[in-house]
C-alpha cells in the first residue's frame, strides 16, 4: 500500500491538521478514533511483516491518540449543553 503525502490534494498535512482541530468536538473525537484505528491496523501489518519496532511505535501512537480522543469527548460533554440549537 502506498502511503499518501496529503489527505486533500494540494493542501499541506499541517493545514489539514489545523482544519481538523476546528471540527466540532464530537466530530473531532470520531476523527481521532479513526486515526487511532488506522494506526492500530498498520501496527498489525508491520508485526506480520516482522517489523517489531514499527509495530510497537504504531501501537503506542494509537494509544496516545485514543487518549486524546477521550479528552476531546469530555470537552464535547462539557460544551454540548451550551451550544445553540442550530449548532447541534
């Protein structure tokens, strides 16, 4: 599998990341969960291909991103009751 250099053609990964950070917290939490899932999948593939260090680092990165998703989910639980109905 070839890894992409950018998610959005012509847009730097840094800008994509900044734009993702501006998602509503519930959506951002799901985005981070998806990223964690993807890294876990890659870690499994690296383990099968006998790349133990890459696999270990992928698992660690996935765990940290999952922790970030949990924090963002808590941010959503705090902010959601204060949102305008049109923003929900």
